[in-house]
C-alpha cells in the first residue's frame, strides 16, 4: 500500500462501493493501462456528476486522492459532520476555489500527495458542468504537473450525468464509462509552476483538449459557473 493509504478507504472501496458500482452500474473502461502502476500522477477528468468521484477510483487498484471543494468540509449539523468525516477518512483534500493564497495552499496539499508517489484526481473545470459541455480548465493542474514533475492522465467520464444529474440525490441505474487517455508529460519546472502564466495556460488547454477528444463533449472557452441552474 502507498504511504497515505487509509484502512477505511480500502475497506469501503473493496467491500462496499466497488461491488455495488460494478455490479449495479456495470461500468465499461478503456485505457486503464495508461495509469502508472506506481509513482505520482495526476488524473485530470471532466466533471459531470457528484458520482464521478465514486466511479473513477473504483476502476483502479490504486488509491486516488481527490481535491474536493471546501464546502464538503464546512457543513453544519449532523449531516455536515458525517459528510466531513467521510471525506476526511477517504483522504479527500479540501480545495478552496476562491483564488489567491487560499487556492495556492490547497494546491500545496495536492502537491504533497504527488511527491509521496500517489495518484491525485483533479477536475480542471473547478466544478461540475451545468449542461454536459466541457468548460475551460483552471491552471492549477498545470501548476501541479510542473511542480511535481509527474504525468497528467486525461480522463473522460461518460454518462455519469445521466446517472446522477445535478440536484438529484438518488442515482438512476444506467451504465457508465471511464476512459483513461495516454499520459501527457510536461517536465519538471518548479519555477514555471510559480509563474509563467502563458505557459501554464497552454499546458492547461492541452490537457482540456485531450479530455475533449476522449469525451466527445462540446468545448466552451469560458469558465463554468460555480452555481448550476436549478433542475426543472
């Protein structure tokens, strides 16, 4: 097991989550061999549904740490406490999306995971797509790739928005797919990771284009709204 492995994570994944997701939703998977058997790597995925963070890691034998929005850790009352504890015990990392130093601190936690040789899942769009299209990526993925010197594996989640659309609590039983693309290598350049916005933008756009080609989504060259419209 990797250094940050959690007993709760492995027990929940192997004896509860994976049997249910694989038995009920029967995910199909392509390109799993593109994910390295060891060492740090970034899994950069499109984001269609809350369930993406469930379906993606259950298809891999390695643990996946995710950068998850801070709202999941800040809820109030019993439900908020249970949600926070679940995310903490599954080694999810709070990601502050407000920008500035808070966002940089969040990325540093992800960088530490990569330096320890683990897999880090990240959604470059920063939030779920409100309409199934692929939106412009944020440059955090490029910062992490250059700072850690690890490959970026583009990932396409297929059909998860039909299983659990935004605003729906109970999932619909439909088949979903996960496609792992070929690794993208950008080298190790910590200096560029802390600046060089033009280079970071180019790398991020390359990652998003790779995701687009895997997913077949229509690309929108603007950032996705953080608050999705309420379902009809």
